[in-house]
């Protein structure tokens, strides 16, 4: 039961926060990257709000993983943007 729950949790987290579409990020312009960054920031804020509202102890782990995954995605995109700007400034 717990194993199945964790497998489903992992699949959900992977699908929601996956950067598999990294090719899109690589090919995007700075404006598109800005949109992706804002979306990631909103996901992070939503995950934090969900964490703050969780009352069921069984969902706390999911909420923690959601916040961590969203934060990492946001930080990744910020680093990507910073690298793009440094490359452009040359």
C-alpha cells in the first residue's frame, strides 16, 4: 500500500515538475524564459500555499516534496536566465 502510494506520488511529482521539456528552455528567447520563470514562481507559491493548508498528516510529505520540487525548478530557471544574460553580455 505504502509502496504504491509512493510510486504514484513520484509519478505525479515527476509529471508536474519535470524539466523533460528542457529543450524548450534551451531554445527559448529571454522573453519566453521570463514567462517560464514566472510560471515556475507561481507553481512554487501555490505549492507553499498548499503546504500551509495541509492538515492531513498523510499529505504532509507530498506537500513538502511539492514545495522542494517547485523551488528547485524555479531556481534552475533563474540560473538559466542568469547564464543567458551573461552569455549575451559576453
